[in-house]
C-alpha cells in the first residue's frame, strides 16, 4: 500500500514538473521573441493618438489560440499512439487535450470578435462571423480562419455528445481536427501581421514539424500493427 502511494506521488511530481516546463517554455518564448517586437508599437498605441489596443489584443489572443490548438493536437496524437502513458497517463492526457481545445477556442473567438472595436478595419459582427465577410483585408486567408473557428466549435461540441454520436461517427468528426490545424496554420501564415518575425516563424516550423512527425508515426505504427496481425493470422 505504501509503495503504491509513493509511486502515485512520484507520478504526480513528474506530471507537475512536465506541465510547469511546458508553461515555462511558452512564457520564455513570449518574453524572448514576441514582447521585444511588440513593445514599441504597444507603447505608442497606448500613449499615442492612434489607439490600436483592440488590434494588439486580437494578435495576442490569436497566438495563444494557435499554441493551445497545437498542444491539443499533439496530446490527441499521443493518445492515439498510446504514447501518453509515458508522460501524463491516458486519462490526464485526455483531460489536458480537451482543456487546451476549449481554451484555444475561447481565445480564437476573442481574436475574431475583439476586432469589432478596431476603428481602422471597421468591422461589424456579421463581417467577423461570416466566412468571406471581411473584404478589405486578405479575404481568402481570413475566411480560412473563420471556417476553422466553426470547425473548432463543432469539435468541442462533439466532446459532449460523443455517446449520442457513437464511436464511429465521433471518430470521423474528430478527424476534421487535422483540417482545422491546416486551416489555422495557413490563416496565421498568410493573414497574420507577425508572420515575418523570428518568434512566429519558429512557432510555425516547430508546431508543423512536430505535428507531422506524430501523424507519420501514427500511420506507421498502425500499418505495422496490421502487418503483424496479418502475419499472426497466416501462421495459425
């Protein structure tokens, strides 16, 4: 009994340390790459005549939304590859997977709706929510983000109606998360005003490469598992 308690405490310590490390990494990235590039313009926006606080809030929330989407994708892939047991364990990984997805959706909604307050763009609620509703700023790439927002909402809702959908239908809906990630990536690269910065270039490369790695790993492990099953069946 005592050994089980000690083992549980050790696992909890590892989970806590790893979670803190992830949070620290994000904090260091924001402090090291994003803030130095934003501070001059942010200061001018607050103290100057042309206030752009809505625009800066939208940019910041977009970054957080994308990071949380990336985290959710990676954790989901870890669950599908059964690698989650190595780090947090299946149950806790699934909880973080859902939590990051919901949190990212909220930041994504903030990223869109807050732009209504920006006088330069002159957007209303219909412009923000309707795909291709924005015509004065990169309409195609902005529309990809708008479509992605609805896709993201559908995925989050599917968490809560999974039993009603059934496993097969829920799984088909869940596969659209890969499309969501691609839409978010393209939206960020081609419509984001920070795309050329070192921080965002690093984020896009690392997130895309790591996601692709785990996708390929999942495909290969699935194929290998099927080959093994076929060989075992032939030997019987």
